[in-house]
């Protein structure tokens, strides 16, 4: 573990001296001296084996299985009408199709349906097409009955450079328009490209797009509530502030709203290490931003987020709830995350949270054997969870299914 203490008036003043000369529009150093202590700690990796599955915990009345292994670093997923599971592998630059040909619940059939697409991450299926996104490009292919693709084409090639956060996520909303999450280019900076730290809305011609919401540092997962049709997403907070600040956020993502990053977080709380905006103060600016609805432990690292609308085999009280993958912390002394949680909703609003799929992290927090990343729900209601550390796809289903 590495622990660092710094005083923002010293370190940040040097930084802002050079930055403000090069980019005067970025404002001035913070007036309030702020000292924070930060930690870096990764639990030690344990190699996956079948015996470790017994450590995984799911709610009573459910079972968990490893339905595919040895996949490298699987990330985001989508399920076709036949139950085939597509997964993206950004480091390899390909998309795999996994299928259960013999009906035993295992995904024993594997084929590559797209290759040579380096950085591919976001994936969704819409109107018979598979859509894929890297940090710069959006592409699609027409689905064949066997799950393969034809008529592949590049739709967008000028998305903002990925830099620190290059994991684009895509989904079609209730309005049949495509939405793309574009993370910030850095941990903490005043962006020069207005499309960074946003969610973009793309028109049906794929030639026109606009900023739907801004001030979102890295909302990798988002989805629409099945009843209200409102967009929700989990945002990754800034690193290097302390073990416990700022918290990760659950936001109701509304059109034309500013969620505050990098100067404001959570419920309009000011980041004192940041400079004032030109012509105003952080406190005044904070009042113009949209507050978070729920907060979670800092540095837990939310990745995918999905409502359980398709999980028809689950009890009815799950239907309006959401799942979120916590990839796991590195920027705090006591590890957080490394699990999937259920966020309970009532009347369109979140009311609580509980563990849904956990056990990767040892009880003493010193070791881990996986990091949840992606979520997908089949038409039969099976919940799939990808682990991009050990290369495993898990399924969670009710025991009576």
C-alpha cells in the first residue's frame, strides 16, 4: 500500500501556474488550502478455479454458475433473440458470440463475429443490428439467423479521444435514439472538448448528435427505468481526494443538466481543491448543478448498470430494480466493491441497496479472484455477469427456473 499526503496549495499551485498560462479559460488556483491523504491498495489476485465459486454469494433461492471460462478480459455484453451472448474484448479488439447448443446452461460454443476493432467496448442490439463502439468509432452489422454479421459499416468515426476514460457504452432509449457515454479525458481537469464527461444523444441519421447531459466524470453504465422511462446511471467519482471522498453517485440523468464534475460532486458538494469558475464561485456554480440521488463508497468503481426488466423469472418485486457492477477500488486503504448490488426502486425512485452477487473479495480484504464488469439479461431472464480479471462469465438464476 502506498500512502501520499499533499497540500493542494503547493502542488496544485505549481500545476495551475503552467495550466493557466497555456489555457487561461481554465480559471485560477483554489483559494482555500486543502490537505488530503490518499491510499493506493490492490487486493492480491487469486487465480480462478472451480472451487472458488463456492465463495460466491447470491440471494436465497438463487444459484450461480460459471458458464464460460478462459475468455481473457470480457467486458460488455448483449443477448440476441436466440439466447446467444455477445461479449466485447477491448484489449483484443474482437467480439465473441457464446451459445448454449446442448441446453445444459453452459455456453460451450464460441465464435468470433467481429475482429480488428481495437478498443471495442460498448455493445447493444437494436432492430436487427448489432452496434459496437470504441473510444472513437461507432459501427454496426446486420444480424444473421446464426448470430454472425453482414453489411458491417462505420457510422461515426470522430468521437472524442479516449485518454484516461476510453470505455464508451451505448444503448438505445425509449425514443429509439442512441445514447453514448463519453468519460472524461483525465482524473480531474477542465476539459477542452465539450463532449468529454458527457452523455451524447445521436439522431437516427447518425450524422447529428448533441450533448444530452454534462458534468459526468465517467458514467459507464446507464439504463431507463421500465415504468417512468427516465434514464439512470452510476458515475465514477474523482480519484486522489481521500479514502472516502468523493462518493460514487447514482444519478437521474435528465436532458440539458450539468452534474458538476470536476468542481462539484454528490448533492452539490464543492470540491475545495478545484479552482473557481471564471466570473463566479464554486459555491454559486454548485447551486446550478443537478444533485445525485444516492451515494456509495468512494472508489468502488461502478461499471455496468441495468434494470431487471427482462428478468421475468425473478420475483415481481425485482422487476423495477436495477443491478450495478462494482469493479472494485484501488484508491483506498480498505477495499470496496468487487461485487454486484441490487438497487431497489419504488414508484420510480431508489429506496435502498443490497448485495446481489458477492464473494470475490476475501473476508480480510487482502485477496480477490474477480472483478465484475458487464451485465446482460436474456429473454428467458438469466442474468449474466462478466469478470474481466479472470475471464469468466457467470449466470445467476432462481433455483426453481
